[in-house]
């Protein structure tokens, strides 16, 4: 039996970041994960799973020593964000409005995880248990005991960062509030004829939004052979629709899907070549509590969100930062950092912010899917006003933009 200050269950982006953060505070940490991330090579194709990393998340990754490696691999900074339903109501947000060099970076999830793992392997106070799985978890006044397939660990604190279907959450009987959006999202990696690497955009259609996220083409070895696509860029397209329709689209060949995209997506996309595709259902979950004695939920284990604004992993990184602040302040004030009254402060910091972002995404999702002509006119007029009225432009746009960037 091995004892640690903290055991982190789940070595994805948020779990790896939390393990590194806790280790930087001088705590002994165990990281438990089933699968080790694969090494990076320039021949690897762009991954389907990407995240829009906010400025605040970038700062955390810089603190953890992972950001410079990500930039050396593949990351695409974007400076502008376009949103519209009708063309006359097109609204664009720009990093210049908040005096920032960019709004964020689009980065492949696996590269974020890999860079964090590389930093973890440099830490003498982090022990990696991989491949390994959690079987059971019990708690008493002094410690939590975790039975793994091959080991038994004890800890003062357990971090559940094991995803939306968190086993830790189930083992400590934390319930969730959840609902299904009755839609799926399709992810499509494409090569584009038009290089548009400084902007991400989203158009709202009656069937659901369609979105464009620019991807870095550096280090991508396999170039398109299509004669009509030569000096363009790479992008991730996101297509929201009813599940039956997404199922039909995923069954198409890449060439057939290309024609469907060109018929539905805005003309500003230009010509494309489909490289890869995948899909997932849209659901929302929120844990009824983030804390049970010696267990804390972080990231998707605590909350999942409509991916419409790409804020999911950024909320998880905010969880990590909040946990860091809580423990640092407790140690500085001479408190026992793993006591219940200290750990409860983490939920007090994060729950309202996570709920606000979830609710905001839900309002946007339902508002732009409402079929009423009156509602449609109102929402387009609102976008038009935000874009054209100076006072609304400076107050609403810039405050919303700063919040989304985590500033």
C-alpha cells in the first residue's frame, strides 16, 4: 500500500493539469490512467478532437511548463470570432477590442495531454500508475483508500478527473442533473481552398449551428492531392443537427460529404477536401455537488456543456486554477489544506461560474433554434445592434469577449 497527499483519477487534459499543479505546491501525487498518450510525430494526421484554448487557459499551461512545447508542435492562434444568422446581422469580435494579440488558440486535445504528461514525467513527486483502473474507493476520517487493478493507494485528497461518466463520482454517490439536447455534433477535418487561419466563425441555421475552427498546418506531412486546393489551410468544421441526419452524414464517403458541406455551409468557406470525420451526441450534465469528504470533482466529471462556444476544457482548467488558489491560501494561513471546510471553498468558487456558462450556452442554443419569425427577427436585430451601436459595441461585446477569454 502506497500513500500520497493526492491521487488524481484520470490523466486527460484536466487530470494531468491538476496533477502538475498539486505537485508544484510540493504535494506528493499519484496519477491513475488507463492509456498513456502516444508520442508526437510530424507524420501524424490532425486529430478530430480539438479545443479553443482561451488566454486564461494558456496562462495556466505556461505556468505548468507545457505551452511552449504545444506551440512547437501544432497550435493555431485566432484573432477574430464571427457570429451570424442572417448576413446583415454578421457580428465580429476582434482581439484588438480587448487589447490582446489573439483571442485564443485551436489545439488538438491529444497534444495538450501529451505536453502535460511530458512535464509530469519530469516531476519527482508524481507517480504514474498506467495502465491502471480504479476498482473501489472508500473514505474514513483520516484518508481515502483506492483499490486499483494492480495496486492499493491511500490519499488525503482524491481528484476525480475521469470524464463525463466518472466512476469516482458514482462510487461516492454524487448524483447529476442532466438532459439530452436531442442533437449530435459532427466533427470534420478539412483542407480549405481559402486560407482563413486568423478567424473562427459560427452561423446559426434552422437545423443547428455550423462552425469553422482554423487548424495549424505546420508539421502536417500529408498534403492534399486535390488539384483545385493548393495553397489553402486546414480547419475543423462542426455541424450540429438531428441525430438521424448526423448518422446519415457520417455514413457518406468523404467525397459525398464534401458535396453536402458545400451545399449547407456558408459560401465564405470556399472549396474543401474532407480528410476525417466523427460524431458525438450533445448532452448536459452537472454534478449535484463537487465535493464528498475527501473527493473533489474537476472538469467533465463535475460538468459538461454544450460545445457551441468551445468552453468545455477552459472550464476544466478554471477548476484546476481554483483548486490551486484554495490550497495555496489554506497553506499560507496555516490551515489543514485537506479538511472539509477548506475543500468546500473550491465548489463555492467554481459552481456559480460553471452554471453561468452552462446556462448561457443553453439560452443561445434555444434562442437560435426557436422557429418563431418574431424571435428570429429579434435575435438578428440584437446581433445587428451589438455590431452597429457604439455603446453596445464597447460595453456588451468587450465584456462578453473578456469573459470568454477568461480575463
